[in-house]
C-alpha cells in the first residue's frame, strides 16, 4: 500500500488499485497475503530437505565439520550483521537511525511505476484543476511546500472524486487525495492541511523505504527459517502446518513498527501544518471524527495506532505549538476548532 507506502493505503484500496503486490506492499501498512511468499518458503524448505539428504551421504569423518551448527550460525550472523550495518542511515529530519536497502534511483523508479498505475486506475474519476476542491487542496499543498523539508518533494496533486476516506503521498511527490476524506472534514482547510502534512511527512521521514527494507529483511529471515526446518528433517506435513503461523508471526513483528511510524508522522505533520500557519487544533479532531465513522478493526495486527490514542497524542502535542505559532502567524489566539466544525457537532 511504486515504492513506499507513503500514505495509509488500506487493503481494500490496494486491491482496487490493481498494482503489483511488491508495489502495494510499499504503499503503507501491511502487504496483503500473497501466494508468492508461501511458494518461496516451501521452496526454501525443499532446498533444506535436499541439503539434508546430501549431507547424510557425506563420509562420517567429514559430516560433523560440515554440519557444525555454530559454524553456520556464526556465518549467518556475520552476513546479516554486515548487511544491517552497511545499510543503516541517520535521517536528517528525524535524527533517527533507519535501515534502508534501496537507492534513491530505485525508490524513484518504484514510485513512478506506482503513480502511473494509480493514475490509469483512477483516470475516470480524476478532478479537473478548475474543480473547487482541487483548488482548495492545491492551495494547501502550495503553502505546505514552503516548508524547507518539502522543498524537494515537487508535490503533484491527483484529486480523486470517490467517497474513499484516504490520502497518500508517494515518494516521488505524487499526492492522491480522495473526495471522501475532504468531505469528512467538511472541506475545512486547516483539517485538510493536517491530513496532507501527515502524509507528506511519511515521505520526508522515508517511512515507506524503511518499511520496504524491513519487509525484505523479514522475508529473508523467514525464508532462512523454513530452510532450516527442512535441514533438521521436519516432516513435510508439519511444515505445511507451520506456514500460516509463521505468516502471522511475521505480521506481528512488523505491525508495531508501522504504528511507531504513524506516531512520528502525526508529530511531524502537526509541526509542518503549524509552521504553515494552519490551526493545529484540527489534528486531534480529525481522529475524533474517524472514531465516529470508521472504528478500529485490525486489533493486534493493526499497522496504525487506535483512533482514540492518536487523538489523545495530538492533543498532548498542542501545548508545544499552539501559543507560539498563533503569535508568529499574526493571531491573537487560534479560534476554537469546535466553532469551525459546526457540522461535526450536529
């Protein structure tokens, strides 16, 4: 959910987009379960069984040295350790260390592919530049792009006239904004700025690249695990029974990091929208609205924090930005957001 899931592209939307699984996986949240990883794991298990058969045919004097578990464990640890060390970078925006496998050229190519596929998919529903809500969103993006962190994003807007509660930004700067989420916030400019700033910050913080790298590493470790199951002689029936649980473990390991990325984008997005002189009180109320119309459903495997938690987190952050930003932006005070969203109160 083109690389980088730089936006909350839900499973349903990824399915609608009809883009390759590898691309969809990069576009946010957990990738849908596919037959392909299962085949890879079964193939690894088969290779492990064949290797075990070959090792059993070795002369007794050679076999203990070749099958020494410490030798293979040390080799695997060195290989994975060197891979992690050589591909760990410090993000200049967040100051956080990130494991990134792909070059900027790779990311650009995947994102361009995703943009082309999504543009073709939604072509009949794309708004014209003269549509009122397109102009509203374009005005918001122009203000956000004045932030130094966004200087190189080249934000290009695709406004999709579909009632889908979603928005996302690809790492090449392509913004896909759906009419459903704009209508949800009653076409309010402050709320829309908080939504788009959040999505842009996924790109700024390189969350999609990080997620894709973690998924590649996780799949590699899972493949190695199934090869070891074959090597130790696990029966084929037991391997088949282990496949579903292994996939669940894989998702359970990746999901918490996805939730942490969302919190980081919430914080960065709040600061970015405030820097552009938008009312930051919009941010927590967006999640209050989400709680009313789109309850949380994914539970333990959710790649996003619960709506209520995000509302509370953003409310807590308001104290850091609201007074200083109001004065800097020429406001004696920020107006109450309840007054702005009168339709929500109704």
